[in-house]
C-alpha cells in the first residue's frame, strides 16, 4: 500500500480497524487508491454510524425510555391502589 495512503488511514482509528476486520480492502486500495472515499462510506455502514443508523438508535432509546416510564407509572399506581 502507498505510504501516503497508509498514513491517512492510520490517522483514523476506525478506518484502521475496518481494514483489519475487512482485509479485502487492502487489495482494493492497492489496486485503486482513489477508492479511499468508498472505504470511508463502507466503514460508516459497517460501524453503523450513518445518519439513518443514528436516528434509529436514538428512536429505540426514546422508545425504551417511554416504556420504562410507563412501567414505573403502572407500578406506582399498583402500589397506591394496594395501600
């Protein structure tokens, strides 16, 4: 791999980890170093850091919080009714 390309990748820990977990990218970048942007996009998808992934993660967190609040309210009402 070209040294300048490797230095660029080495500066981003996620890219380096992605390369280690997806070794096919070594060959792709050896043949076509201009595919660095594609590596970035694929690593974002791999680590689920795209905007849709983040929205989904946030949404499931809100759902979980809503469910917990509902459960606490139900428990509180049950305790009040039994007293």
